[in-house]
C-alpha cells in the first residue's frame, strides 16, 4: 500500500512501515518497500522503518507518520475512502492454523462455535465468519504472534491469516482446515 508523499517529510528520508523481527526488518514486505523507496529516489540508508499494526495503518498515513506502507492489507471499499492503494502487489490466500493434536476441526464448517483469533484491524477472521463459519467466536488479539500462545495453550481453537504471513503454511493438499478466499488482512 502506498500513499502520497507527506509534505512534512524530510527530503532526505522516506518513511516506510514494515514488520520488525528482533534483529531488524526483513521479509517480502521489506523488500517491496525498499524497491519502492529506491524507485522514489531513496537509498536503503535513507529509509526510516516503523512498525504498523493493521488497525493503525490508515491513521499513520493520514497523520503523515509514514509515506507509504508495504504490508499484507486487504483493499476494501472502506479503506479506499481513507487512503490510496497502489496494487495489489501480491494476491494471497487465507489459511487457518490449528493445533496438530486438535481433531475437532477438519473442515471450514467445523470452525462454527470455535474460538478464532481475530487481530484488531484485520479482515481475516471476519472473512471466515462471513463466508465459512458464521458462528465462529472471534477472539481479539493485538497481533498474530500474540495469537500463537493462545493457540498452543487452547485458549483459542484456530488462527487465520494470509498464507504469505501464516506462521506455518500447510501444503494446499492438506485435509486440515484451510481456505483459499481472497486476500485478507
């Protein structure tokens, strides 16, 4: 997702947003952001990286906190009213992650009445609720990584996100619960 350059931005720095692992920024979105910044005339050392959670992205762009965001992020009509998109640059499918020892969930319909991790500002869990399992119980968490302990200890039954960022992406031929709906975050 790319927004117009903020008038208050320094002419020597492009401000991009990406996920940040403990040892720095890396990954597909970082590569895309670096490529876009380079095309805009910035070198890697001129990029100021900032983390952006799904729920904060429009606000960060509207306030001018960042010049653009490269991240998994569904292009929805509501979001298009608030920010500009250049893309999509990646079409992802939706995955559902469950515990290996959980034999209750074998199909998307089995997610009805299941506790499903819902990351604030993301469309992934809402897609499951609207399209596959209307009785899924959405459990709000701030990030996908915060969902993992809940999945491991049984506080939630499933986690859903794009296959491009899923902590474990099962093979598409797996009989485990996963779907291939439109990109979602």
